C-alpha cells in the first residue's frame, strides 16, 4: 500500500489521518501489509517542475516495489495520482480520501478508483456562527488565498451565495501582522471563520494549528473552525472534519481491495466525517450556551463540575484526619531520623543525576557545537562587513546599525545556548521551589530541537491551557524530560521515516499534573514493560541502562509516579504524574 497525502504529515491533521489508517492496517492480522507513505507538501511547494521531479522520484523509488493499491489523501493528491497513474501505476486500484463532493464530480475518477467523499460546506460554518453569535451580522473569513487552499477551496463559490443578512469579510492571503490587527478590531455581532494559515506572509511557514493560536490570542470575536485539530488551539467549534474517521475509511477500502475485492464493487460514497464539535472552555469564554448548539453536538475539553471534583473530598479528608491522629506520636518520633535519611538520599541522587547529565551533554555535544557555530559565524561575518563599510568614504550608517542589531541578536542566541548548557551541567543540591511545568517541558524540547532535526525526528508539544504549577527541582525535572525524549529518539533510530515525538502536559483535576512523551517507534516488548525502569536494563547496543532508572528515582523523590505503556497505533508512551503545588 502506497499512501500519498497532499500536505505535510508533521501537521496534526494529516498525522491523525495516517495514524488511524496505520491502526486499521495493523489490526488486519490475517494478511501482513507493507505501508509506504510520501508527503507531497503542496501547501508549500508546487508548479510543473516540482510535480514532474516528484513523479520521477516516485518512479525511481518504487520501481522494484509491488504496489497493490495507491491511497491518495486530499483532492490535490488525487489529481496528481490520476495524472501519473498511466505511467506509474497502470492497472493499480486507487483509494482516495478527503475529497469534496464538488471535486469528485469535477474529477470523475475512473472505475478503478474508489474512496470516501467528504462534505464541508461554508453554509455549515455560517450555521455554527449563528449558534455562537445569536444576532450575527458579519463573518470574517481568515485563511490562505483561494489558490493555496487545499481543503476548503470550494468555499469560494459558496461565499457568494451567503444571504444578504450576513456580510463576509475576506481576510485571505494576508501577512500575519495584518491578520492579527484586523481580527482584533472586528465589529459586534460578528464571528471569525478560520480555514487555515500556512505562512506569515514573510516566507516563514507554520502549521495552521499554531497559526490559529496566534489569531485566537488577538481575536476579539469567537472563532468557528472546520477541523477537529483546530478545536484545542482556540476554536469555539463548528461542523468539523474528523481525521480519524477519514483515515479509517480509506484503510478499510484499501484492505478490502488487497483482499481481492474489485474497486468497482466498492463505490465511492459520502462518509460521516463531519460532525458538530465544540470547545467547552471557549464556550465559557464567549458566553455560549449548550442549548444554542446544533442538535447532536459533542463538547470537548469540558472541565469537571464542582460535585464531580469534590464528591469524595470531605469523606477522604475526615478519614485521613482520623488516620493521622492515630499515627501522630509515631511520626513525631521518626521525623528527625527520616529527615536525615532524606537529606543523604537527595545528596546521592544529585550526584548520580549530575553524572547522567554529563553523559547526556556528551551525546548532544555535536548538536550544541553546531548551534553555537551558527550565531558565532554570523557575528564574524557581520563584524567584517561592518568594518569594510566603515572604511568607505561615506559609510551607510543606517545599514551599519542594522548589522550591529543582527550581531546583538546572534550574541543573545549564543548566550541562550550557553545558558541552557550551564543549566544542564551545573551541580547543585536537590532544591525544590514552585515551578511552571509547561515552561520546564517547553525548555527541554527547545534544548533538544536541533538534535531532533539532525536525527530527522519531528517534535511536537501540546501544553495544558491551565498552568500546571508543581513543587520540585527544575534542573532534575528537566533532566527527566530530556532522558525520555532522547530515549525515544534512540528507539526510532532504525526507522527510515515517520519519526515523531509528541509531548503533552495535562492537569488532572486539582491533584496532579501529568506529562506524556509518546513516539512513533516500535514500542516496548510487552513482557519487558515492567523492567524498563530497572537499573542497568537496556535494549541499546551501547546503552548503560541508567537513564530511565535515574528518571524514576527523580520522579519518586518528587512524590510522583512514572510508568510506560504501548500505544494502540504503535509506539511507546511514558507518563509521569506530579502533585500540584498547594
């Protein structure tokens, strides 16, 4: 099976489509199936030369690989597959996904092509906007220009059909700075409809979910979205595409073809991949009532009610007080000895953790050197340029000021690299203070960013919208995160592609915060799940087997828990839970 998707799989939407497809294939136990995948990345690249070079690349790469079915994810991918099919995959069935009804009618795929048709309508976005804003008079459509829209391009024809009672303000293909200014000054009784921004207008690209976070932070009106992956970054909700449903449908059709069914007997059909989903937190922010939502709406990110949070609190509290009363004399007697033992244990833990940090720094030394050489090289080049300009008869002082500004920026960048390194290597006693867990995880991911890029690993971080504040030693907790991420990188070292690590922080009620580090690697053998944290246990050829053991020791010293498990779709995930600060 060869899967071609029209965008970049490192984006959460297309990643979830492929993950669902992979899960279905893995569950197809009676027939082993090899899955190849390629991302066309058409949101950033295009043109005849690019398409022809990609076609030649596919022809060369899969010349000796028997392909039983081609899966095209997205209309743009299907168009290329149909165009290339006679030269690359003659007589090979095609399964498509994420193709709109109007595009299906326009392309008229041959009988050898089947798939799931999606139906996202601009009228549904207006319907959701009316539910959120009762007296709606205008909607601001924010996204790339129509020519670069991959999924919602058909909305262009529907915008003109919107009733006269609602005015459509198009903010399409504009620089990010202008977008943020305009969404911050929208009129009353209006809403934003977000279709996706892929760049900031200055040549820099970012996932559309991350661009939505920027828009949501400045917007003065609620944001209607059309993708489930846009809910968490700041969308109120709407009739959204469900990437998991799209991937599952494509996989099932492809597997039936590989099992011998003719594609002609699997006619293309509209699938139930668009459903009304809304963000409870954004509903509270904008004062949206559940009763105003469309029938059958699903609400996500809902916080537990007061009764759900405190139902057993009083019972547990009374029981705990009674239990503590019976033990208080014994605890007072043991207090001094225990405190002395804790001080000694923490000193030894600090020594062992310092040795582990030195070993980790050694592994990352080449990446750190490269990260330092870049700003230092820029500083040297800019300094030489400024020296030459100042030697001229009439130097351009304005340009010299810009060069000096660049030197200051690169100097700060190099200083930040050194600061991170000193923080990792410093030997300090175990010291607890109140810290922001989101910041600790974010700094660890930033520190490992270059190493991940060098090893072709995509890093994603999804932080909790609530601030998870815990009491702990920031250096040692950051070391735990680094150990887990580096361990995941090592586990995926032999994978040719698809290396992904996702970090998440969550608040579990008001008792604890949970950090999860998941990867797309081979996972952990089921019979060794209980051994991975044992000292000197390792599956690496040159591993010492102390990284995960030290991580567990540090977490236990913070009164937390750490455990590992395998994900249903493949890969391992490590969780660590820490008590929230009072």
